[in-house]
């Protein structure tokens, strides 16, 4: 299904508001701890970043493939109809 409508800004803000608030709170806590307690030894192990990156890439690949399949399911019947029309005109010409 292809959308011709624009998504309203208010809808987008309502959808992302909780996640935005959570990220803002976490980042403020990290900055507060860094400034007031001089916490400089925090580190993210490379394996965690690699695992999260791999998981995100798999999810995105799956969603893209699923969207392409839906698009192709919508386009395919129309393409078949065009093909039938072209073939029938060729047969009528001969």
C-alpha cells in the first residue's frame, strides 16, 4: 500500500515523546555523574556494540525485505495486466 498523505507532526511527536524523554533523562544523568563525580572510567565493551549493531542490521534488513514484498505484491498484478494487454494486441495485429 502506497501512501500519498503526509504524516502530521503532532502524530510523530506523540509517538516519539516517551523515548525522547527517556534518552534525555539518561543523558542528563550521565552528564551529571561525569561533571560532579568525575567518573571517567566508563566504557562500552566492543562486543556489546557489535552485537547490538548486528541485531539492528538484521531487523532493518527484514523490515526492508518485508516492505519490498508488500510493494511487489501490489505492483505484480498490474504488471501482469499490462503484459496481457500487450500480448493480446500483438495477437490481434497478426
